[in-house]
C-alpha cells in the first residue's frame, strides 16, 4: 500500500518514489513496543443505548510520547468480515486473518461490519492496542476500533434505524485524536438485498447517515464508512453525496483497481455457477466531512483495497468483501 502510494504521489517515477520512501523511513522512529496488557472491562453494549459517556480511566490511558505525536499519516480501514459465512466452520481462521491485516496495517481507526460474538472476542483479545465499541452483543453487528495510544474517546452512541427489518443501526464514536483533533467515527451495515423494500430502506439509512455527518459541529472531522450495499441509481435517487462530503475513493483519484469492493471475478469465497457473468459492486464506501478549522491539516491522499490474500490453510479469503483503507496527510 505504502509503495503504491509513493509511486502515485511521485507520478509513477520509480526513482523519485524510492527516494521519497527512503526519506520517510529515515524519519520514522522504531515501531513502539506493542502494548500487551489484556482488557478486562467492557463498554456497555446494549442496542437501546443512545449515548454512553466514557469516564476517564487511569488503567487504560497511555501517555502520547513524542514519537506518536510526530506521526504524520492517519489511516482508517473498513471491512465487512462476513461473520455469517459458516462454511466449513472457518470463522476462527478467517477472523485471525482479519486481525493479521489490522496488525500489519496499523490503521488508526477500524470500522467492521458483520461481526459475530466469537469473532468479537478474538478481536478484543488479540488487538489489545485498540479500544472497541459495538453496535450490539448478539447476532451480527458493527464494531469500531480506536487506537488507544492516539484516541481519547469522549462517548459513543447507537442509533437504531426505525425501518430496518434486519436489526441494522448506526454506531458513532466521538473522539479526540492526538489531544488536538476532534473526530466523529461512524459505521453502519445498511439493509441488504435486491427487493424494493430493502432498496428503499437502505436509501433512508444513507440519508440519515449523511444528515448526521452534516449536522455534526463544524469544528469536528467526520469519517463515515461501512458496507452500505448502495447501488449508483439509489445514490442518485437520494440526491447524491451532499456538498461538503467527499467519497474518499473518488477524492483520491478513482483508482480502477479499487472500483469493486465485492467482486466475484476475483473473490471465490461464494460459489457462483455462471462463468459468463459474475457480479461485482462498490458496496463498501468511506465518506469524509472536513473540519472548518483551517488550522487542522487533514488531507485525503490515497485509497486502497486490503485482504486480497488467500489464507493458505483454508484456500479462502478472509471475507467475501475486500477491506477498504484511506490515508490522510496530517
């Protein structure tokens, strides 16, 4: 991902990109030792909670050192991890694959959809460097992970969708990043299916999410993403993306390699009988509303797919969706 970004930013000039990479590595401090302390306390996770204030805790706060403060790139990753696929009981191995990608990429914030309780337990146990917030405790649900050394979480809220037939909701975590930038993190898994009732409902869900983004205090940054199941004609029906909000794939140059996040041409997790036509779509999206504070530098620069490697032991991918990851210069 970093190599591709260096190439793109240097207009595909290989030598310039290599020089830029070496410069960036010289300025990069040794990776700080991973925090291994296990987390015993769990946030309140009931679906009817509207807003939960997070009390400061001396046990989980980590001082932000100068190395962390010098960090100049922000990454957010979103992924539907397909917790509902029980084929050959591979959920444990596939979830561990997801965790390996997160450990390798070290995103600042992670949006997960279709998480089930056993997967959530693995994620919390094996990613102690992140705090976790979930949209529910049973069935399948969404999760937001925030990197503990960088975020102070102010509160989080869960908004059920009134028209959903699938238990879908919107999870928002209100944060302070690096003690200086206020960021609202939002994720959702919008209504699935091709039926008209599902189509209408996910359009209402998307409109509600856009409204939350626009209504957030103007000094805050808002990042929203997830498996939105949206079709282009549906997006047009809701009036497209509101002015002031960016689709991060589009804002970073619409790289054709990232045009499909659910792609049966490339992803073989789900059996599809036809060899003539295999469906693919850009169901997973990341949206950004900048802060009006001019002092805040937070510029989207790159967008990529992750989770493209098959897991050798099961010859399957981590999920039927690819992960999407956006980079910002800060």
